[in-house]
């Protein structure tokens, strides 16, 4: 799994001109699934995300987690995170898991965030052409990847 995590003051997803999900303060999580990813990996990364101290405390230091600030999470599947650009000019996606494998693992990740205590977990629509709007806070952007959970 590969996750691009962005701390946001707000984020939303629209499909066909209709807003399907939105959050206020929290995290936008772009989630890519690759060959060999499993539910335990998704669950471990969800726990990591929920407890990662990337929000500022009163002293301005990144000491607070998503759970500490009671922030929301917007989970958006993104197979392009596993694009290979090693050869040619068009990216290849053979490292991305097939949709029938990826969709349940993205759902597992979102559910594991809920189970970890994150309130307000929202998702995009798997496989849809989505318009993702964000207001990156900081900006703070991190990349998490398995097996380096």
C-alpha cells in the first residue's frame, strides 16, 4: 500500500458535478493498492495514520494526532500511485492491484480508521472520475508505504 497523506483544513470529492464527500479539519488520504497487499497491512497503516503526530499543539509543535484533534479523514482510492514511468512516456500500471482486489482493501482501510476511533471517515467513489478539492494545511504532505508500516 502507498498512501499520500495531506493535512487539510477542508477537502471534498465530487463526481459528475455532485459533491459526494467532504470533511473539515483532518486528513486527505490518497490510497494506492499493489500486488500482495492484505487486510492486516491496511489495518496497520490505518492505525499508523490515526496516531501519526502531525497536528500542531499549543506550542506550534507537531505533537497531536488525528485522534487527538478529533479530525476527519477523506479516503480516496488512487491506483496511479503505482504508476511506473521507467520506460517510455506513458505510465504503466502493472504494479497496481486489480480493481476486484483493490476496492475491498481500500474499504478495509477506511473501516480500520473508524475502528481506530477516527470520526467522520468519508470516502470517494471507487473507480469513478473524481474531482478532489483540498485546502492543504501547512502544507503538510507525507508518504506512507508498506511494508515500512
